[in-house]
């Protein structure tokens, strides 16, 4: 009997993809929130952090209605979803692929995916360089979802 040659020299799941099966940090609470805000790292006390809190305030979200998750490495969306049960996901400078999601979302617009409203945007730092993007995000996504409540189920 001949042996079967190994013509493909690769792992099925690489270490890079293995991160999607690792447990979430214990610091993330087990509680339902209206919105999860997933952002690139922000320096404490920075203008970007202040801008993020202004956006949250404009959306009229109470402190117990949202959770800010700083994405420092790829994280499994399904684990965040199961732990926080959000209705809305705001992405600031984070790609869906970094959450293990193979989907394309329209930027600055609400997108329905996995039982949530997803609102992707550039990072807060990049938004500060382009004020028109901040206005588009507000008019086309945040205001209809959080203030007018014409999109979603908040």
C-alpha cells in the first residue's frame, strides 16, 4: 500500500485563528446592554476618549446601557454577544474580521447582522481629522437608531 503524500504543508487552524476559541477576560461583565462599543485602544484622558464619551452622551445612553470594549487583539464576536447580549454594536476603527465575522458592512450606516444593528465607522482619531464623517455617522446612523428610534428596537 502506498502512503498518501502530504501535498499541503499547513495547519488547518493557525495560531492566529485560535484566538477565536479563547475565553473572554473576566473583567467583561455578564450583563445585557443596549449597545456595545468596540474601539481601537484610546489613551486615558485623551481627546479621542472625550470624543467617544460625547458620542455616547449624544446617543442618550445611560452608564448601565452600554459597554466599551477596547479591541487589542482579535476577539470572538459570539462570546461578546453571549455575554453582553447587545442590540446595537458600534465599531470605531474595528473591522468585522477582527471579531471573526466574514461579512461586509456599509460604513456610517446601520446594518442588520446576527440579531443586532451594526454601525461601523473609522476610528475616533481618524474621525477627528474628517468632521464630515462625524456628521454622516450622526445623521445616517446614530440619530435614527438612538434618538428617532426609526431603525432597530431600542
